[in-house]
C-alpha cells in the first residue's frame, strides 16, 4: 500500500529516475540523480520492499556502525521529493536504486502507482551505455520516447530499438501503456574507459535534463571534475601508443560525422542555458519539500570521492577496438554494440549528435 502522508501537494511534478546496473555505464545516470538529491537536499519518503525485487546474492546488503550500533542497509529503490525554486517553481520526484533482479512488471507498476498518486506529469529516465565515442569530444546524449506526439513536441527521437532491454526500457514501455508521458535520456560512455565515475557523462545528462524540463540545475564541482577526468584520461591514453592511435581514429570519425558544424538550434539551446545560469547566479535555486519517511539516509553506493584518477584505458584488441558489453536498450536506446550510432540527440555542449 502506498503511503504519502508526509509529502506536500506538488507543483508541476516531474519524475526523474535512474538505476544502477546494466543501464548505467560509468555510473553516469545514477550519479546524476544522486547529484540532484544532494544539491536540493532531497529526503526519502518511500522505499520499495527489497524482498520483492532483489536477489541478495547478486546485490548484497551492507553492514555499518551507527553510534556503536550495527545496522544494515538493504539494496533497493527509494523515492524523494525536491522543490526547484525560481520564477516558476516545480517539484521533482527522484527515483534512485538498482535494476531489480525479478518481478519487473510489478516493480514498474509500483513506481507508476507513486507517479499517479503524486500527479506526475512526465517521467524522465536516465541511462548510460558503452559506445565508440572519444573521451575528448562532447558526450553524445540521445533523447527518445515511444510517444510520436511527444517526440515532435520535445524534439526527441521516436524509438525504433529492437533487442535486449533493461529496466529503463521496461519502465518507459510501462509508462506508455499507462498513458504517462515518458522520455529516456542516454549518455554514450567511451567503452575503453568505462570505469566509474564519469563526471563528464553525468554533466552532459544534467545539461540535457535542464533543456528538457526547463530548470536550472546547480552543478557544483561537476564541471571541474569533468575537466579533471578528461585530463586524467588524456595522460593515461598518452602512455600507450596503441590506445592513443585508437582515440585519434575515433576523433576523426566523430569530427567527420558532425560536419557541417553545430546547427543554429544547438547554438541557441546553449545560449539559453547560459542565460538561465546567469539569471540564477544571485542565489540558490530554492529549498526542498520535506517528508517524514522512516527510511533514513538514502542508499548510496560507496564510490571514491572527489576527482579520483581514472583507471588506465583498456588497450584495443583490433583496429576497431574491443567489443564492449551490449549497450542497454532502453527503448531508446540507440543500439547495443560498438560503432552504434547513439541516435538523434545533443552533446554536452548542446551540439546535435545525429549523423546524416
């Protein structure tokens, strides 16, 4: 049974969800939602019963000490609410967890139950996949939906993907059947440096989310972290001539595909983002909606803090590079393997990433 007594009446709510696992290369998507929760001080108001959806031999619980008392954190999916202030305040319902091990239909129905009770107007699911994209170029972001009208209205790609899918694709399809507008945003992560964290991909997802739902996201140290990450990968790639040559091949392919240069629409989108940030620079974007949920601190995977040095890029095995794991579908899902065109979308700097 859904209990929402601790949640106030929401203003134009949008649900933003991300799940660790197959749909989350470099932890880029789950880190993006965690960033929103942290910056806007979201408080958990509900959590799904871990017994119903998770295999604890796959996703094990963790034990920690709290004031000398041993406690257990169970891997699950939790929901929080944050309020975005400004001239046009609105609320975000943040969903963050782990891709479930079982009962995916029931899992999606429970998420949609919360969306219905809270009056959610749009569901945005974030994902990240492995792809043949150079780390030195803007991160390609693909926006897709199963709704033709929504695709035209929001300048998105209508998904035509066929193949294996993850929880992102299942949730998007469940939203479509329930009549809830849903969009998936996918970041393409270089397969030769897929180890988390990937702040550059996280930053690109948040920039595209800003454009999609017209909010200003406080980025904190993310831009600096993204620059440090790229410099670190540059140094590691330079230590291996084969990897450096492979990266150069990807750069040439990417640059050729993106000619002619950025469209006027992409430039206008970047300028609008700049204006949003300038206008909101005088103060914080707003407070947060509180709740009386009993779960306590939201689940977070332990990851190195700050700008950690990325692992050394794996050496390509052939001229075309190693065969990365299948990219998540996500109904977006711009394909599953190396060399896959991530689809129509935008890059971190607002450029159009589609190939003619």
